[in-house]
C-alpha cells in the first residue's frame, strides 16, 4: 500500500503509523499521495473490521510543509523527520476524528485532485492547532470517487510554464496519474467485494510470481558475474602480452609477494635431478670429484630447503619457555623467507648453479691430451670430414694409441655429458613460481656454456667416440658427429623449455588474476555482510540481530514476552520550547544538529560496561526511550532496575555538561516503570524493534506527569531501588490517563553526581 501511494514509512509509535511523501526527493503530487494513503488505510481497517468484528477505526491526520530528515545519534539507527510542520501533522491526527482523513489548509492547497471535503474545525479540538491558527478539513473515505484533476494555482505560478507542448505533456501526465489512481480505487473496491478464498488465491499467486521474479533475477546476476569474470581472463587487459608482466605495478608486486609454499618441493625436485646426474657419473666415470661435489651440493640444498619447512614447528608443542621462544623465532624467520621474493630468486639461483655444474664436473677430471702433435693436428680436424680424409691414417694412429697420460680417467663415453646437460637444463623449469624471463635467461646461459665447453674443451672426446663408432675416416656421408647431435638435442630442449615456461607463466598469472578478483569479490561480499551485520546490530538489539542472522530463522519475525523489564522515557521539555525555524539557525537546522550531538553523547554512555544491559529503543522528537531486562540473563533479580536508575543519573549528568557547552539550561524529565512487556520486530522490510504493553504506557505517563528535573517512578520501582540503598521521596497520588490515580515516587540524586 505504501509503495502504491509512493510514500515512505518513517516509524511506528504504538498503534500510530507514521509516513511521508516527498522524502527523500521532491514529488509534485505528494499531498495526493498522503491523502490517498490515508483513505486506503481507512478502507483496509474497515475490511479488517468486517472479517474480525472488532470495533476498530483509523484516525488520519495530513499536513504539508518542510521537514528535516536524517538519523540522530550513533545507536539504533532510525530514519526520522523533524520540523514544526511535523508537529502540526501529529496534532492533525490527535485532533481528528476516527474514520475520517483530517487535512490542513496547506495540504488542501497542494492537492492536484478534487476531493469532497467538509469543514474540520480542528482548532476546537486541539489547542496547538488553535495556537497556530490551522484551518482543517475532513475527507470521508466512503464518499471519495476519483474525479478530473485540478492543477493548483501555486504550482502554475511557481513553475511559470507557458501553454504549449510542455503544458500539454503536464496535463497528459496528470491524466495518466489520475487513470492509475482510478484503477487502484477500482482494484481496492473489487477486493472488498470478493470472498476470502479469492483474496487468498490472489495473494498466493502474487507471492509465487514475486518468488519467480526474484529467482530469475538471481540467476541473471549470477550469469552476469560469471560473464564479467570470464571477460577479465579473456581480454588480459591487466597483462603485458609480450613479457607477461602486469601493467599495474601494485598488482605485479602482489603477485611476487604471494607466499609460495611449494617452493620447498622445487628444491627437492632439483635434488632428485642432482642425484640422477651423480648416479650416471658414478656408473660411467669412476672419479671421486663428483662424489665430493654431490655431497657438498646436497648439504647446501638441504640447508636451504630446511628454511622452508620451519613453519611446521608452529604445529609442534614445546613446553620449555626458552625452546618455545626459539621455535616462534624460527617460524617467523621461515614465514619471512617464504614471503620474500628476492630470497626465493637467490636460493633458486644457487640450486640451479649446483645442478648445472654437477652435469659437467666430470669433464674437468678427464685425461688431458699430452701428445702435442695430436693436439696440433686436432685443430685441423675441426674442418669438414671431406677435407681431412687424407689425414685419416694420422688420426687412426693416434686414436688407437694411448694419447692420454697414464693413471687418469679416460672419458670414452662423452654422450653422457649431453644427457646430463639435458637433465640439468630441466631444473630452472621446476621453479614454477618464478618469472619465465628469469628462467629463460638462465637456460640461455646454460646452453651457451654447455655448447662452448663441449666444442672446445671436450671436442677430442667426442671425436674419439665418433672414430670408434665409424664416424671418422669412412665414406659414410650421412653420418652426423655426436657433438652436432648433442648441440641439436640441447637446442631443441632449450626452445621447448622456454615455450613451456612462458605458457606456465601465463597460466599462473591468469590463475592469479582469477584468485585476485575472486578475493576482491569475497572481500567486498564480506565487507557488505559485515556492514549489514553492523547495521543490523545498530537497528536491533544484539540478541534480536543474532536471531535474524541465523539461517534457520530467515523470514521469521521476532517476538518475545519479557516478564521483568524496566522502561524509561527521558524528555527535554525546554528543547521543544526554544526550537524555532528562523533564519539565524537555518530554519531549525542548527537545533537539529544540537539534538544529534546530545543523542550521540547519550548513546556513548551505552558503551560503558555498567550499562551493557541497557537497550536504546528509539527517540521520539527530543525524548529518549530505553529499557533493561530484555536479555534473559538480566531478569534473574531486580538489578536491571538499579541499572536503569544509574543510567538515568548518567543521562542527567551528561545533559548538564552539554547544556553548559551550548549556553543553555536543559534538564530531563524522566519517567520509569517496571513490569512485563512484549518485544518484537514489525515489518519484514525496514524492520523496526519496539516494545509494547501496559508497562510502556505507564512509564510514558510517569514522564508526562512528572516535573522537569525530576525522575518519577512507580511503586514497584521504588521497592526495588530501596533494596539497593537508593533514596526516593514519596510524591503521592498522581492521575494518569487510562490508569486513574497512581502512587508515585521521585528518585533522589545520590552523592557523587553533579546534577
């Protein structure tokens, strides 16, 4: 109904429904919206009366003017409006008649639709309306049928639109608006004549249709999120297409600073290659040098790898204090090592160098060529085979003789140098988390070094192997020397590894983009959830908010009866008296700012541990309403009543401090009562927590019948506070509307409070 009439619900005060049109943005037909809302509410009450048979009716008051809207205080947020026109609207309701819509002269001037009206005579029933000289009118819901709209003269005067296309469009828009209101009225009338089964069927169909729309919207949102995520990966807008580096330097640093927990396994894999090379060398060449190098390299790699395993110590319980301190230091050191990209590059470089050197360490132990003649002619042998075929007898002689020195390792299987080099060049690619350019540079350096060593230092061993296998001094033209085949194999592996490293780098970075955007999305969702939870805790009490945050309670409204509570109303009468809307205080804005500062300071008192059991319920104008005993743990005794009394002293002390700073003399008028209440949340949209019951009504009467500067309490509160050694003064019997004569007491200020 409120959406149909383009209105905004502000709050609910007991059985009073408080709404406005034209907030937060201006609406041209705001007066019509409020009047139609009032008429619909009266008709709804009548339908409810026919189905349940209670004697119920709605009293509606409507006034038009300016308002200030916003949220005051820092606890239990409630959107509200303030101004003198709001006060007039309240008195329009209280000065109205049940079953009628009571409107002011200001509302009548702003109406764009002709309604049948009667003289309201509101000044005869309400002193405030009489003091403000507000002329009022009645609109009876049963007599209203939408007629042709009329345009207010003030509206034409303010807009000054000449008759033309714009004017025609305005009239046409108003006719369409009138047609929609007519259809709505017809719908409301038709619903009144239908039986309950038909109404239930329509409601059920509307609910099902709403659920289908919501499900379809959720599916659409999910598809859009997926499409957006895929577009991130497909376009690679964040990635340089040539060097595979993020264009955003901050994103690049995040990529490198990600802890690589798999780095320790890269070192282990490198050691396995190191072990395989050592085994090959021990089988082919019997030299002690590879043994020493293997042991030394293994020790270095083991030490480096241990740094990446120290974090596991955090899962080990070490009871002696000194050992625990050392363990914590080692864990911190391990985390820093794992998260430091420069350390990872340095460690990987040391490991790669160890493995690559181990692949050629046997070349240094091979027998040197001592025959100078053979060494001289070997230089000429580096030409093509056809140019040295006449020198074959010379090479045959020396290849068959022992051209090496005595008691040295004869490297008669140089092909294993090639195999070891192929194994060693795999190691850089095992460090998957490192940059592909870094690994490509290392592989390039390794390729150049291996080719240089084999073609210069080890050429004689390859040539000797070719001779023994019929590759030299023969007529075989298709024979490819071993050294050329080895270089070809290493070159092919080098190119394949560079391509593999680039593809791996691209995959890693795309995966990082996915994870990064996923984490950002999750953080946004978590932040939204945290904001939602924080906001919910600032709208509802903590125990009620937890009820709504539970999955099994979704959609179920909260209500609970509390048998032992304490309710307080604290108003500032002087504020209402001095509030004005002149130009000096920006038409009342400065007074609202002062009221906000007051409520904020009052809300800050709730942060103190001694007032943890106090729940702010709401603010009504300049009145602060709070309650204790709404938590089950607080109702075992009457201590929550004592807590409320001490909170009232704290409020009065804080108000005195604020009054001094504001150069005013504000004082509280406080009323307190104790007893059972019903607490609950009404409305699924814009949920509102409130308490109801006779206890609340009497507490309100204690405030309204009290004197400024006093805290007036009931007999039940007096008994509980007397047990806590607080002093009270018997005031006598006071008449309270709806309750008759009540015996009341005044709470005296204890020592230590400057009130």
